[in-house]
């Protein structure tokens, strides 16, 4: 009769269902946030390498710009020197013409005056030759500077083009990474949905097995006696069904899909202090490990399964009642990313 009264209370108690629905929504949000954080992590890794290359290109562009400014200043100085030399050459040529005109106008001058004039004329010729040589050298320097300036402008243009190409490639890689992450998430969600569907068909509708969000939740009593971490025979039968489904699904999944079956052990908040289990953490972890080790014997690869013990720190019901303690003592199975 006590069981009958407990059963009637369960039928009218809507609070556990509300908590399950709220937990489902929160877990979905956490999963989406985890996917987003993972995507941002890979994207940041890719962008860090691209930012380093971009900084190197910017430094090269800055160095080329400084060198270009220096060459332009040298070019202006050479142009000023050329103008000054050309003015000096013009004055010397005018002076030479004046001396020649003076000699032509005074044919009867004395030989001394003629000799001095010829010396002066010869000196002017030498000065004119040196000035012309200097002008030629300056012209060659200007030509060389112009070639260097053209090369620098070409290098600067190439660096700017390379910078634009790098920016475009960074944007493309970011888009491709987002698409790849979305595809992997969709693919894993499809296999997870397939897993849930098959497990529902095999296990049916049992009160001690529930679906909470993206997890299958078994009451600990299905697998273990109170305060123990040794699988019961009937619990092994349930794990045989679960292991067969996961093994078949693992063979269907692509080898490069980073999936893993996580087995989480949970206890209620009543302390346990036995020689074998000093705390609820030890008990929950030992139960999760026992389930994992048994599933490995049923064909699930050891690198595709993990055991986690949460102790009493992730309760589904925070009340201190027998029903709340029973709901919190559970083993959860979740297919997620590794």
C-alpha cells in the first residue's frame, strides 16, 4: 500500500518534469556555447599565425617607405647641386665669351696681356671641363636614384598587394573554419539523434531510465546496490543492450569525427565514509569506471569512452527527501565531442 501511495504522489508531482525541461534547455545552451568557444579557439589559432605574417609585412612596408623617403631627399639634393653647377657653368661660359670678345677687339695688345688672357682662357676651359664632368656624374647619380626609386615603388606595390591577399586569405580561412565546425556539429547531432532513437526502441519506456536533454539517465539502482560499485547481473544486461547500439553506431561514424561516449557518475548528498569509498566522489567515479570497463569488454574502443565522477555536486533535485536522493543517484550517458 505504501508503494501505491508513492506511485500516486509521483503521478501528480510535476516539479521533476519541470526541472528536467529546464535542465534540458540549460544543457542545450551550454552545448551551443561550447561549440562556439571551440570554433573561436580554432579561429583564433589560425588568425594568430596570420597576424604574425601581417605584422612582418607591415614592418617591411614601413622600412621600404623610410628608404623611399630617404632616396627622394637625396634626389632633391642632387637636383639642387645640378642646378647650381649648371648656373656656374653658364657664368664661366659667359666670362669665356667676354674674354674672347676683348681679345678680338684689341688685336694690338701687348704679348703679355695676350699671354695672360690665354692663361685665363685655359683656366676657364679646365674649370668648364671639370664642371661638365661633375654635371655628367650628377646626371648619372640622378638616373641611378630614379631606377632605385622605381624599384622601391614596385616593391612597395608588391607588398601592398601581398598584404591585401593575406587579408583575403584570412577572411576565407575564417569562413571555411566556421562552415567546417557547423558541419561537424550537425553530423555529430545526427548520430546522437540516431543513438537516442535506437536506445528508446531497445529500452522502451521505463521509469528508471529517462532522457534529459542530450543524455540518457539511468538510476544507479539499475546497475549497483546501495553504497557499492560492483555491477549487478541485471545491470550488465542493460549495458549489453547499450553497448551493442554504441558499437554499431561507432562503426557507422566517420573515423575522423571526434566523438566520445561520456559516462558520468552521480550520488546524493548524504556523506559516505567507508574504507573503500572515503567520499561520494570516490563512489561516483568508481561506478562510472565500472560501467566504462564493462562496455570496453563489449566492443567499444577505449579511446571513444570516458568515465567521470561528479559526487553529489550536480544534483537534479536539491530537496532533502527520499525521492530527491533517488533521482540524484544516477549514471548518465552522453555522446559528445572529444
